């Protein structure tokens, strides 16, 4: 870490757990608590939000592993949560009987460590052992332990790895692929594993055989085993940056055979098929297309492709999932989902049929499939005012409604509409408006949410916390589908990369202005909110067009664009923003950097900055330094830092409810007009 300099007097706040920095955090947290949590109505709001999060009739989303369906569940009784399983027969019931495999609250009490569940890898094909990932207080770094499902206990002499940003997966009963922090030179500049090793049971990790190594400037390296019966294969890959990678087939003699697709494409191998999702034009096909090849023939040099999907100006690829014999295709048309089934024939052609009808302005997501054994699928469908419905079926054999979530907030008088704003360069930017008919009531409080980066699409979904905290209390909620996401495919993302990032900012500002022009809200009653990369968006709104907003909330934000690459995982985002150490990029990054654009002589709306001490992805120093600078410049700012929570900002429902109550209390304080007092 660089030393404190006159150019950045707040650099000391980057020392995450220093006594001085934590004392400063405690002071700011106390100020925010006094301003937001002490007032009338906060406790009841928090209780209401906690009820939503703890509700026992939520849908328990499960994944199949062999004959059992596994689920991780948190509620008021299970604060840290339980990892549990049940049978399909039980799962169909309103109140299934669950068999608890691992109780996280009991583990925390036993070991005195604030462990957070971070997932598990079940061993194929016997489904008897698991590689459990445990995060300390919510960080990305994890400890890994082998767990026996029969005894419901950790294996004393099993695979164990200390806390690190580890990647690990089963090869067979006694072997894993692993990438972890094993000492100097084992991590990339981004802090992720740069080696892949084959580790055998009962041998020291340091003696594990090296099978692949990425460069220090790459983002990461990884390896995995495909256990599909009859198609067992090993693969390794290096991520050159956030969007480019190279994937290799690892032969039995540890030779590498490159899967020679463009380095910005995504390649997936399933049985005899190679499926390639394009980010740039290739083989005469447009970026955003989905292609299919025979895997063995492709390795032999055959580039004859079956085109499974071609985008157009309104339609893009959202995802795809294999069942045993079929490929389920998710596409979006103007940010609404369509679902199809593609079926390969022996002659290499593909048949196409519909899987399910999805209501307009809704999203369908494939929750789970069983690609090795059956054509089973679980499909979740929801919308802004439409609670989730979980469907279960087998392709070609019918579908059943398995679970339906109840409504969590009063939607009477609310409607969903989609509009398009015209950005500065004339681009049509879609956005969703959820709320009352303002033509009858006149403008009212509105909250505009955005992200605009890393190919993340914001699609319709049922937000119970937002519904209770904002919509049923008279607010309008708006989702802006700005450039930087992938709502319209790779070009939509690439339009806002690097020096072109201001296009995302201009899109968001155009939506804000359009809301006012339509009479939905006014600048004084319009709030903006975003997190992580969306926190950068909020910083841009604060410094570039503060006159558009009455209040701004930035969660776990990225704000110092001249030092982001030196903090935690920041180096991995250079492909998205540019490199501050490159003289060609530094000017545009300084211009993008909200932290460096703050001045004393400009009026800013009130700001709430939220972060986590344990966020080991986006450094809490971004929010800390920006809050300190705003305070010293005399601008209104509140700051809240949760000690745990990692990049999610919270580890459990109590923390989540508290953070959400702070946000909605802040917004109501600043966006409710004087003649319309905020409801409790």
C-alpha cells in the first residue's frame, strides 16, 4: 500500500482494521444511527422488513444432487442458516420434512468463528462427500473442509484448506483440482489463484502436482472435471481479463489442447456438443449469437456450426441450460424473457419448440436441471408485482406448478409500465416504472435504481423488501436498463467500456429527466440508488448532475478510479474501466472518478454511503474516503459500515433488515414533499 500523501489525505482510511480507521467508522455509524434509526417508525419498518425475510412460506429453492434436493435456509430461528435436504415426494408438500446436514448456527457456537455459508460441491456419482466452503463474516475468501453426508460431520483427515480465494472441485473419490494461496507467486495481481494442481488424498498440499499455470497479470486460473458418464474429461482455463479467457482440454498425459474459440467467447462442452456464445463476430456470425459444434470434430478442425440463436436490435441471449437431451434457451426481447427448447438430432440439426409461456414484463429463470441423468427442470417465473411461481417438469412430458410464493406487500393501485428515454447520443434506453398512476395523483417520491456494467442485466423480479419499504408506502420504483449491462447483447455492454463509460451515466440521467418530463416525479422527490459498480454510477450522478436528484444511496461503492486496481480484487476490473497506470487511460479514469471530482463550491443532494469492513472485493476505503471528503467539504453525507457481510453488505436477515430500514428511512426523510408527511 502506498504511503499517505498530501494528494490523498484520507489514504489512512484504506487501512481496513486499523484502530484509527475503525474509530472513525464507529463515529460515523453512531451519527447515522442517530439520524435514521432513532426516529419514530424505524423499529416498525425494520420489523416489517424482517418479517418478509424470515417468512416460513418463502419458496425454498433447491438443487438436485442424486436422489435428494438440497437447500440452504435462513430465518429467525436459523440466523446463520441450515444446509438441508429432502426428497422430491416431500418437496411437493406445502411443509416438507427436511433433513439438516449442517447447522451453521451450531458451528458458529462451537468454534467461536463468524462462519457464513458459501456453498458446497457434492462428489459425483455417489453423492456421499462434500467440499464445504465457509466464509469468515461474509468475505469472498473461504476455508474449505470435506464433509461426510452419512455421518453429518467434517472428515477429520479429509481435504482441508485455510482461508483464501480458493477454487476446488472433485476429480474422483480421492482427488481434487485446486487453486489457492500456497505462498509467494501462487496468486495473480488480482488476488485469485494462478495455478491449478491435482491434489490426492493423504498427501500434503504443497506436493500436489502442478497441471496448469496462468500469468501474474491474468485474472485467475481454474480447473474442473466433467464426470458425465461416458464423457469424462478434464479442463483447465486462464482468465486473461474479466472478459477474455482460454480454455484447454487436459489430456490423460497432462497435455493441453486449446478449444480454439475467440478469447471473448464463452464455450461449454456437454457430451458430444460444444456450445459457443459469441461476444464478437466470428465465422460469419454476429456477436450475441449462439453456435453449436460437434466437440470432437471441432478439435479436429471442423468449423461447421449450427446457429442456435441470432440476435436482433430488440432481442438478446439471456442464458442456456442443458438437460440430458435438450438445451433450454433463455432470450430477452426488450428485457422480457422468452423460453425455448432446442433438441439436437443425429444428423446435426436442431429442432425448436416452446417450453413455457412467460407473461409480459416478467422474467423466467432456470433454477436447476439434471444434465447427466434426466430431462428434469425447475423454472421460476416472477414479475415486479407477480410473486414467484416455481414450475417443475420434464421436457416433452408436461409441467406442474410446484410452489407459489404469497404476496408480501399491498399492490393495490400499483401498475408496471415500460418506457424508453432518449440518451444524449439518441440511444433508446428502456426502463420500468412500478407504482401508482401519477396522472391522477401528480408527481410523487420515486427511487431510480441502476447498475450499468459487467454485462449485468436488470430484469423484472418480485422485490418484497422494496415493496414493503417503498412501494406500499406511496413510492414509485424505477429500474433503468442502461448501457454497460447486456439487456441487448454484447454491444450494449461494450458501448460503455473504458473511456465510453459516460454513456452509462448519460443513459441514467436521461431516464431521470424522462421521469420528470412524464410527471411521475420531480428532481426534489427523485432518489437514486446503486451498489458496487452501481455505486460508481451513483458517484457519477452526484458529481455530474446533482440537480437531478433529491437524495442518493450508494452501497459497497467503487469511487476512487485512480486506485481501484491496487485495492483487493480491483485489478481484475481493468478490462471494464481501464488501467490507471496506463498514461492513455489515466485521463479518462480521473474524469470518471467521483472521489476526485468532489468540490466545495457545488451543491450536492444528501448522500448515504454504505459498506462492509469484511468486503474483500470492493475495498471499504472507497466509501470511507468519499464520506470523509464530503464531510470536510461541508456537504451532507451519512455513512454506515457493517462490520460483517462481505460484498453483500449483510450476513443474515437481521443485518439485511437493518440496512434496508436505514436506506428507506433516509429516502423518505429527503424525498417526501412537505405537504405529504412520510408514513411510519
